[in-house]
C-alpha cells in the first residue's frame, strides 16, 4: 500500500514538472504577454488593448473574466468558457495552450484571482507577463484582498513582472509601486487622467508596444471612445422615455460616484432621480461599503433593492439613509417610472441585473 501511494505521488510529481516545463516552452512563442489587474475596469481595458492591437495588425488572443469567462481568439471568434465547479487559476494553462495553437503573437489575460497569494502564483508561476496594467485601487473585495486600500494596493503590486513594464493610472501608490518595480527591475509608467477612463491607459500600453515592434508605423486607434457606453433609453408603460444607466459592474463607491456625477452633469432635465441596488448573497460586504457613502444616496429620491437577500440589504441601508427604500422582486418596476426619470443600477451585475442588461442589449435602444 505504501509502495502504491509513493508511486502515485511520484507520477503526480512528474506530471506537475512536465506541465510546468511545457507551459514555459509554450509561452516562449508569444512576443508579449499582458496581464490586466486592478479593481475596476479590467475587462473593458483588456478588450480595448485587444481591439487596438488587432487594428494594428497583431495576432491577438485574449481571455477576460468579467461577468463571465470569455475567450477572443486570433480569428475574432468569441467563446464562453464552461467551468465545471469553481474557478481555478489552472484554467490559464489551457488558455496558453489554445493561444499557442493559434500562433498568437500577443496574449492578453485578465487577472481572475482575488486572493493575493493566488494572484502572485498566477503572475510569477503561470502567466509570467512582461507587461502589467494596474487599472486602479478601490475599496472592494474586502477582506479577501486586504482590510484597507494600503493592503489592497500591496496585494496588487505583488503581480509586478520582473524585467517588465507596469502601467497604472492610480497616482496615490506610485511611490510604493516604484519601490517594488525597482526591486524587480521593472519600468513603471504612470498615465495621467486615466483613473476612470481607462482607454488612455490601454492606449499608452499599445502605443509603446506598437512602436517597439514597428518603429515607423502610424498608430491606428479609431476604436477608442473616452466613455464606455452605459446609458439606455427605455420606454415606460405610457411609452415615455426613461433613462437607465448601467453601473452594475462598477461595484465600488468611488467609481460609482464618479459615473453618477458624470451622467447627471450631462443634463439637468431629469425631474426624478432613482437608484436600484442589485444584491448578491455572496457580496454582503459590498452593502457595508455602500452604506457608508452618503454623498451618493442623498442625491436621489428613492432606492430600490432587488436580487438576493433583499431583506438584509434593506435592513442595513434603512439605518444609513433617510430616503425611501423599496424592495422589489425584479427589475420590471422600471417600466412603471415616470417620464423624465433617470435611474442608476449599482451594486452587482450577476443574477437579475445581468438578465436585465442582456434584454436591453437585444431590444431597447441605448447610447
């Protein structure tokens, strides 16, 4: 029995060594590997980088893990990764194999791990990117990534590549990022005015990469738009227009406040202003984050709560805000709102909110 156990362990160990060695060999076929990390905007940033590099003639293979894990292959095909069970960072091994099989020049991977130790393993053992994009530092995934912003920033900095490049738009932690970059012989690039509009962050990375490969090539960047489309015009029961702004994927109060201010500043014709918070049972800590953000909620006439465990969300929010708070089974109530209303969807995208946005994208017009 002992001999059998030792034999199986030896076989498994040999398999791990082979898998590691094979993965290292496959990665040598890529000109560059880009890891996109941060708290907000990872998926959109990865897609912007993908689009710009394709537009400039590169064979690009991209894997994102936003609302759902998606692959964009070198032939512009989009496929959803079907997982059996929980997400596992070893998923990236199969992504690397597929990208190699398609002879990709550039591999773009959105960081899928939240735990700081897993992020470190993902970068330094599996992916080993030569370019890291750090979108921003935000108060989210507490306590998984840390108890405060300083700990979250440190957790993210652990993915800085050795002998590579780091692109960030968050100026608050530049000094600490620079220390770690120096330790790893990495170059830190700060991109101004890109903390919320990450297209500038994506553009700077792509500009450097394109000029590195093709010094005399004029950079094409017609894809980029400074504001990601979030606003929809929907009809109420009287066939009157209502404005809906999708911030379900924004998730943290700082970014949420930025986009609310942005869209409210566009027009002053809105008579009624509402919020709808879509709750997830496994993201209860996010309720606490938002419950401390009075400068968001006090701008509105009413807060609607839908999704999972709305009772608990209502119980917490009602202690924090003086505005009217209403629990709803789903988002169909939006069609009962008055003309000249604007409503912002916040909190979480999964579940009820995801189905609603899919419906809007397949039917109602949006801007």
